């Protein structure tokens, strides 16, 4: 029997599983039951929609049995779609998802390794090797005659051979190791199923031996084989909210989200009328590992009349709500709906629109009723929610109520409504500053005028903000204005400010000539009080933050965007600069004013050595070193 080699990433994964200590070892059973349920879902769908599969006798069930002798085993069998030899190799010998690499990095880079991550990363089958030193999988594809056996000890190789199986489906046999012996126990198995898999929509039967007792209460030598259904096997989302307890919702969440933690929040909706559908959405406590991956794994499953259709359609909910976990079940879609039809189906489009509005409405209620819990949500999912301001025009007004920002006037986060309430009289815009570091932004000279006038500025240290906020346009009648831009202070200028600009024009022109092509323009600033200079972006150019963000996206061919230098005519350095007659000395000081302003904004200097030389020359003059 020739041996097959595991894909490299599978070998790395198994090595970590076998040689590491994990918490929550019990989740291996959750994962194997989930796989069995998926196999039953697939066959159920085919027997209803595919003529080739309609003659197949579909008797859905999952059977679990165990032996607790010297060599204990645990067996999980299903009557699902099954796998042929090729599929066994594809499904158990390789891992196609890119999430596996992230999973490996998480395990190798985090001192607290947790097996609970396994399900989230889509590699659940391999959790078997936490509790078994050998795993056998016997499977027969529905509609095919031949069965195959896959066997491995998880040490780099696996074997495939022909096997015997009466009916279609899959049987997984775990030869339990020392860590797994505890699971060859009726009550242990029963407890795990009720904890994680109670609402799997197919019956789970537990087979076990039970001792017999005589009339006097004495235990007989013989035992009786018993079979007991240990799960509720109901579509929880179709049940009335009145008959469900919070723990029922939490159990179901743990089974579909592959989590041990409870969700942060859940939203259960039954809609009847022009459309008949049910949705049950969960918001996790923590962001999914792949939330910022291009190939993120969707968390919402689609059912039609309680028949599973897909869990891999990103069009079920908008991208900015990709962290949601849950179910959509429609009574109006045809069972044989295809992926192409799904993308164009008007019923599903209306369900999606209504579901998005419902989720956002529930988040509004949460923000009002439990601010602490909402901020917990925002810290995990605020970034994707802000993406909605850019992509979801229909719900932009609601999203503007939900977004939260840091601010110069409050600790923590503020809403735009709270900002509006704190506005100074006659304020006509919402001001914000963008950059890469909150601490640096709070100390930016760009804030000096606003602080002096008592005007609140929103602190935006997320690299998306420079894209998102301009796309948002307005909040009510208030425009968003970036203090990083040259035109932000125009509406705050007084007649006195304009007079000072005129007085400074000769010096401004001289500085502009000295700096030449290094700047786009030089202006007398009305926003500075303590600093001698600052740089801003032209209203038509990307900010420093935006330029850095574009470079992270691989935009290496960007044109050079030159900053605008603003000087503070009232600052002692600027006032003394007017009296410098030596043009070389004047140019050195002008360059230092530009470069120190660039450093404050987090920009890298093209020639740090030249900066140091200029600085040393000026220091030499200042201290009179001979």
C-alpha cells in the first residue's frame, strides 16, 4: 500500500497539533460533527435538486460510538454525501485555504496556543490528532460503488486503500491516545454535543453499553446496547423567539461560528408578508482572523426552506458587515437556485437590504442602551463599519450616527452627535486631523489655532480615514474639513488675520524663492500660535497619511506631491529670519523650518545627512562656537 505525503502546510499543522499543549481539546468532536452535518446538508440539497441524486435514499443521521478498553476508540459516522478516493486526497491531504498559513503563524507566534482557533481557520478535521495517535476515514460517495479508507498517524504520510462500506457516507475512527481517553465516555460525549452541537439540524445518536440490574438491585454481568438521540435536531432560527433562551442562542452560535466564547450580540428576525424569511445574525466578541484578507471566509449561511444552499457567498451581506455570523432562510427562493442566480436574484437582494437596515438599527439601539458594550463592538469592528461610509450610500446617514472617533476634547470615543452638541457658536464645519499616530496627532502644531479657539478636532489615526471621510461628504449640514489641508482654516480667518498675511508677504516670497521646487507654496499661517512652521497638503493633493497608505497598496509610481509650508509671522524665529541678510544662512534656516515640520508630520527626510549638516551649522552660529 503506497504512502502519500501530506502537503507541506498540513505537515506543519499536524506537527504543532501533536507536539503542543492545547486548551479546549474537546472541540475536535464539535468539528467532526460539523463536517458530518455539512456532508448531510450537501446530499439533502442534491436529492432535492439534482435528478441523478433524487433516487438515493436519504436517511440523515450522525452516529457516535466508542470503546473504552485497553485501546479506546471513538467513531463518528454519517449518511451524507461521502467522498471517493480523489476527494479524500483533496480534502484530507491538502489545505487550499490561505487562512492556514495565518493559522500556523498564529500558533507559532503566540505563547498561548488555543485549539479553539482550529475551527475558525477551516482546518477542523486535523484537530482529531490532538486526541488520537491514528485516524481512519472510511467513505463512500453517494451514487458510486467503491469505498475507500484513508489512514494516518499524523506524522507526515497517509495511506489510501479500497474498503467496504454498505451505504454512502463517511465514518471517522479515532484511535485515542493518552490525551483522548477521557472522550471514550458516554457522559463526556453527551455533554460536548449539548454544549456545541445541540442544534445541528440532523439527529445525532449516541450508542453505548449499559449495565442491567436484577430485581434485587444487583448488577448483572451482561450489558445492554442502547441508542439515544442526544441533540434537539431542530432549525433553531425557525423557532419562536419566545420559546428560546439566551443559552439556546449561545449554543447555536458556538456551533456555527466554531467559538467557545459567547457572542457579543445577536439579532433574530422573522419577516412575513410580501417576503417570508428568517434571519439570525451574531456579532462576535472578537474580530475574525481573516477580516482583512481579500479571500475572507463569509460567516452567513443561506438556507431555502431549511435546506442548506451555501456558506461561501460574499454577496449575502455587504463586505463591511463581513464579521457577522449567522443564517438567512428564505421561503421564497427556489431550492435549485444557482450561484449565478443568487447574485442577480431580486428576492435575495431585498432580503439583504432589509437585513442590513435591521442590523444597523439594532446597533443604534445598542449604542443608546449600552454605551460600554457598543464601544466594545466599535473597538473590534469600527474599521470595517467605516468602510460602509464609502460603499453603502443607501445607509450612509445611519452609519454616520454609528461611527465613533477619538477627539481633542474627550477621552475615549465620541459620536458625531456629541461633537455637534459641543460645537462653538457659529462653527460651520466638523474638523478632523489624520495621521499614523494618535499621540503625535494630539501634539501637532496644526491644532494650535483650533485649541486656542476652543474648537474640537476629531483625531483620525486609521489609514482608511483619508478615503472614508471625504466620501462621507457631510454630517447633517456640516462639512468635514481636514486640518491637514491648506484651505481648512479659511472660514475661520478674521480681518486681522488677512492683514497679517499681507504684512508677511515679502518674507513669504523670499522663503518661497529659497526653497524653490521643494515646496508647492509658502503661506503666512493663521493656524499657528506656538510653532514657527507646519506643512499642509493642497486641497487637490493627497495628505501625508494618504500618500503613505497608497504606497502600502503598492502604488510605487505615484507622482511627487509637494507640501505647502506655512510659517507663523508672530514667532520669534520667523521675526528674526527677516533680518538675516546672508542668503546661504537664510536658505539653511528655511530648509530647517521645512524639514522639522515634515518630521512632525511623520514624513521621512530624503537626505538626513544634509539635515544634520544644516542643523549643526545653525547650532554653531547660535552658540558662537569658534
